[in-house]
C-alpha cells in the first residue's frame, strides 16, 4: 500500500527523532498491555460477539496485528510475506482502500483461526516489527507505527467495553476482575464554574501526536458559559428516574423518545432492577467486577446522548440552582479543560488505576474535577470537520473523516482509556443511541 502523502507533522513527535529504541520500547509496551488485558479471559470468552457494534476479543487481537502487518510491514519490510494471505480480508475493519472485508456483524463466526493461532501471528508480527524498528526508521514509517500504537490503544478500550457487554449477557454475572475498587467517598457538592468565553483556540497544536480530526487548530467565538464542577452521579440519575424521567416525554427529543419507547429503556445500560425501582437502592449494575449495588456517589455511565440530553432538560426544570442546564459544546469543554489538562490527567481515573469503573471524587477547592478519565462526556456538538480539515492520504485517510455524519462528539476519556492516549483536543464520536461505552454527563449553561 502506498500513501499518497505522509502523515502531517502532528503525527511525528520529536521524541522519536532521537534513538530508535524509544519507538521500539513504546511498541513493546503497548502490544504487551493488550495481551495483559486479554489474559483474564478464556478462549471461549475471546470468541463470542455479543452484538453487531461489538467485536470478539480474538478479533481485536487480530485486527491490531493486521494493522502492523498490512500497513507497516507490507510497505517497509524487505521481502515481505504475510503470515496468512486470507487474514488481509478476514481482519480488515473498514479500510476500503486495502480491499475486501469480512462483514462486521459476523466477526463472532470466525472460529478459525483459533485464539492460539492469532496469538502466534501476533508474536511473529511483533518479532518482525522489532527487527524493522532496529534498522533505519524513516519519518513516514515512524508516523505509521505511532498511528498503529494509538489505534491499538483505542482497541484496548474497545476490548474492555466489548467484554463488559459480553459478560453482562451471561445470567451467571461472570467477573472480569474480582476486586471491587469503590470506597465510601461522597462527591464534591455540585456547583457551576464560570468561563468568560470570547475567542478561543480549538484543536491540536504542537509536536505531539494528534488524529487528523483534531486538526487544524482554529479560532472559535464563545459566549460566556458555565460548566458543572463535576460529573453527574448515579444518585442524581436515580432522582431523575424516581421523578419519572424515563416516562415523561417533556424531557426528550423526538428521536430520543421514539428510541426510548421502541427499546423499552427505563434505566442506564447494565442496570438491573432488584426491587420496585423507586430509588437507587432498588437497582444493581453489572460491572467488570460483577453485579454490584448502585453507588450513588459514582459518576453515571453507559447512557446515550438521548438520555444525557433528557437529564439536562429535567435538571433545568427540577432544580432552580441548575436552571438553564444543558450539555456543553465540545468547544466549551475544550476551552475549559485545555489550560489545566496536565493536572487533570495526573489525577484522572484511567485504565492504569485498575478501577475499571468511574470513581467518586471528593474535593473542597471548588475547581474542575473528573474532566479527564472516568467517563466520556457527551457534548451537544455534531461530529463534523474543523475549518480547513484535510484527511490523511491513502488508506489511513479513512480513519476518521468518512464517519463525520450522524455522530455526536464525546470528550475526556474514561476509566478504560490509557492515560497516554488522551489529550484535551481528543474527539471521540458515537451515534446518539450508543450506550455500551463508558459515556456520562457534565452539565453546562449560558451566562448572561
């Protein structure tokens, strides 16, 4: 495969301009981390696809290996030969420029190759990549390898969210990790944090990695606004439910109400009724640690955009202190988070914490909390190109741009996101009815 043009400079961190061992070490660390995430699972766990939007763990392990074999080794390895020619089609995801693809809803039917064969393929590709990275690494090669590592980190999070959905379908409520991390910590009181608005710079700038959808940095004009100091909690969501939030069409967009009725939605994904449903104490939630009682102090998660928007409308009407509550735009979110991103990431709950669940934060200084990590935050912004956007050339140009329709932006990362993968300019995106990701809510409002 030939790139029509190399990735932009934003994809080539200056750190990789020095010893090549730096890139090789990063490659080894990311690839090892993916294997670690799969270790608690059996071969049977790794085979099953629980819904069309999810993929089997075996497929994740194979696809990220496919990326390095097809997009890196095929281009740069002398005397390249694929591990198995059929894998080029079998484990392609959506790269039309590469060729044919196996249908996504049928990934769980791929019983051959076995998990052992996929792991053997991974090991062989890792060895070949190690040899390649020990030689001369051109800027174009470094760009593709770094993109592949960022791509694999995305699949590390997808692996966890897809496994959670899979295990939730089992009436035995199987456990991925047995240690429940929560402690009895009350969240900081909810309050508004004001921001002046004005002309702000949105998008990635600098030498570090960024996906093409974060570029170019550009100016946006914001009216004065406020953000909630913390994320909406399970307890606040239980109050919404107790007040009939899922039964009252006043709070819902028309498409959201149709979705709620058609799907008979009465609670966030993974909530299971254990009583009459009148309060949060009547519900349990399936987690990667098994089925547990709802903890009112933790950030709400696994809600759709429709639910998030309905909650904001209800909160605006139900609580005078939150009059005018709505979801933030992605520009409002980024303008607030970017100046303190390093500090927010340092104290964020990411996959490295091992919690694998959003956690409560008690903080008394009144500042912004939980903006990076814990849950992806729904915004009110449609996923669309920035002014002057140009997709990368070649097959990797399909990575983001072709999905810029009928999607909504989420910001901030989650408890399943690697901390090295997130940044203030990062734009995640999902359809408005998606719930199996760790998606949650932060409120915003206009300031007069």
